């Protein structure tokens, strides 16, 4: 009897082991890049769009279908079998040279016929970083020696010293595309930025990231300012210096003419107290109140503990760092602001006066 039970247990264990291996030994198709070229063949001008699809799984994939989404249109294509850890280019040729889409995407295994390790990474939505594809008769089009994008980052403002007190600090970063938008008609995914704050005697880790986000569209020679609240230093060690660092496109999503200028950093000292007495008994910080802090874009700002002749400015920036509201006021103020037309997300409110800078935020639901 015991012998029979042992044999049955071994058989069940073997079946479970085989099933576990089959679950993990699967293909996994992931689109990694989309780019385009314009060329002439037999007197016809074509736009050829190439999607790179990689099998990041551990088994070969079967042949399947793919779809190119070109704004309001879609184009079916065929994806052959791809071995594990291999990549193939899927070309879609369109008899048109005047395409100028700003948003598109590519989906692998669009009919979901392959059992994959991850079914959530088959679609890649991308946009083009400026410029046009050109045409067969346009010398400025693809293949004419045009340049590449080049994202740079700089710190336009950051404190030299953070005093652990009631004061709230912030830092401003400027991300700029100093490259040429006409870069061989390439199409790129959305590059990202992230900000670290970490002790100077250590290396940054993912746990030191205090803010991150998408850079969004930046045309050549244009820039975007991103304002980051640093808090009041309560979580910092006053016996250490800290490094404030921003990285842009750290995943190398964009092929740039210079890959060495994608980060900037600054050393910030920390003191346990600022030793500054508030003027006239009024605290220069924590004067502004936002209510409700979670709203539909209709909210109230109250700034009543301020001298009647004191002027201050209110600047509100959106989730991508763009300025959505700006106004200058004098004296105690309580006013309602209507930003209901804006999209959902976290919005940063910065009040600036001769007394200092105060950072607050609200969440638009």
C-alpha cells in the first residue's frame, strides 16, 4: 500500500514539475523600436515603416499577426517565428511620401494566438520627436545627412544649503533638445526623467529616486522646466552632504548625437537649524493653504498671514512640468481657482515672495 502511495506521489510531483517548466518556458514578444524611411522604387515614392520585435522569452514564438496603428488608421502585417532572445525587423511599406503622423503604435501577436510569458507588453505606443519624414524629392528628408536629437539637462535653481526647519525647498531643472529634429525620420518612444537625492558618500539607488516622469515632446532648441519639491529636510542627516541629481533618457530610448550629457548633479549641505527669526512674528513659510487638496480642478488658495503690502506670485505646474497657471497678488488673499479643464494628475503650487518660497500641491481627480 505504501509503495503504491509513493509511486503516485512521484508521478504527481513529476507532472507538477513539467507543468511549472512549461509555464516558464514560453515566448514573449515585445516591440522595441519603430522607425521610418522614405525612398523611391520604380518611379513610386514609398514610406517604409520598420518595427523591431524581440522575443525576450525562453522559447521560440510561432508565426503571428501584427498591427501598425497610424493615428486613425491601422495596417495588418505578418510576424514570422522568432527564436528566444532574437530580434526581427518587420517592414510595412506604404505608397505615400507625405505622411507626418505624430502618434502611432505597433502591436505584436494582435490576435493573441501565442501563449506568452507576459501578455501585457505586446503594444508599444510611440510618438515622433519632431521634424517630418521628408519626400523622395526633398533633399532635407531622410538619408540626406540630417542630424540627431540631443537631450541635455541643467539645474537652473537649487538651494546650496537645506536648513531642517519649517521651510520647504524646491529645485528647477531645464531639459533641452539641442539636436536636429530631422534625424532620418526615426520614431522614438517617450523618454523619461528621474531625480535622485542621496548622501554624497554613497552611490544612488532606486530607493533614492524622489520624483520621475515622462519628458514628453521637445522640439529642437526648445526646452522644458520641471520644478521638484525637496521638502523641509526633516528626513535628511545634518552631518552629511547630499547629491541632487537628474537623469534624462537613462534607458537610452532615444538615439542621440551625444549620450554623455544626459545627467546633472549638485552637492547640497544640510544644517540642523536655519537660525533665522520670522519677521514681525509671521512665519515666512507654511502661510499658504490649499483646500481641498484632492479636487476636480476647482479649489481654494488661502494666503492670509502676510503683510498687506507684501507681494507674492503663484505658479502652478502640471504633471509634465508645464506651467498651467501664474498670477501675482498683494496682501492677504483667499481666492478660488478653476482648472477643471486640465487632465488628472498631481499639480505643484509654488508661492514666491521676498520672504521665501513655499511649495504645496493638489491632486486633480
